[in-house]
């Protein structure tokens, strides 16, 4: 009977040790996944944005308010090389400052291109609307 109790105790102890090590391993895997997601979140992004229609002029102003995001690139009629600026392409790395600006797009306090530049973004390209000039 005592041999049975000892064997049961050894098996139970082994299961506890295995369970603890599995918990540590799954915690480590979770930590690694979190770090990977954080790195992806910090990826460098090239994004097109719709800006308020401006007057003509070269170079375009960075005082333009950003009012929306464009998936892909600008399309007609906002794809000309001159006219009224209607879109801007910004390159940026995610940061708390950039995320705050992205959250403000579409609100009454929409950010400007200049605010994105001050937060570390760079202007890559512009698109214009030459219709109606």
C-alpha cells in the first residue's frame, strides 16, 4: 500500500513539474508573439491621404488638413501632376504621436500634413486634381 502511495506521489509530482514548465513555455511564446506584433506595428508605412482641396501652387503647402486615408493610390480625378492638391503620400513609422494623428483623421480637429511631418513622417509624393480649373 505504501509503495502505491509513493508511486502516486511521484507521478503527481512529475505532472506538476510538467505543467509548470508548459506554463512557462506558453508564457515565453506569448511574449515572443507580443514582441513580433510590436515590431510589425512599428513597420515603416507609405500611405496616401486625402487632403482638403487647395488652391493651385508649387510647391504644395503642408498646412493642408488630412481628411481621409486612401487604400492603394489616388485615382481619377485626383491623379494629375498639377492643379489643386487633393492627396499626399506620407512615409512614417508607427509611434504614439503618429497614432494620435491617425485617430484625429475625419474629426473636427483633423491633423495637417505639417503635424505629421513634425511627428517624424516624410512627404513622399503629391497628387492633384486639374479638373474645373
